[in-house]
């Protein structure tokens, strides 16, 4: 499941993933939230929180995630990924060299630090 909330003041889209993330989560929540935020603010910041109950992506959701990233490659200023799953933080760090946005990863215990970093412009 995905929830999304946009903060106009900081141009930050907060997305939280829990349980299994599906294609419908991307189609119905994440993609429309990104597009709406971009319509309002132009470039945005993304705070992507993978909760303690996050179980993974379906195959189609993983493809949606890749497509979203490629479609909006230059639309993000900063991206903070928050997760207690080290493999996820390591994967994000490895791919960050291909992204024009500033990217940083955090554990769930550092969520407040991530929120401050991602919203600082």
C-alpha cells in the first residue's frame, strides 16, 4: 500500500510504502501525486518512507517505479529514502550516481533528519 501527501510550502511529496506495493498503488496514488505536485511546484522533493511493515513490490509495481523515475528523471531536486532494509538503502545509493537529483538514504530512526534534509532548499 502507498499513501502520499504533498507539502506546498516545502514542495515535498511524502510517500509511505507499507505491506506489498502493487501496480494499482502506483497507478492510483503515487503517479497522480507526483504529477499533481509537479503541476503545483515544478521541481519537487521526494521523501519516500518504507515503513517497518513494508514487504516489497509486485513485479509490475517495480516496473512502474522504474518508469516513473525515468519519466520524471529531472523533476526532483532532492530525494530521501527512509528504510530499515539495508539492501534497499544500498540499492538506492548505487543507482544515485545516475540521477541528477541529490539523493540520501536514512534508517527509520533517522526519519526526522531525513524530513529536514529533503525539505531544505
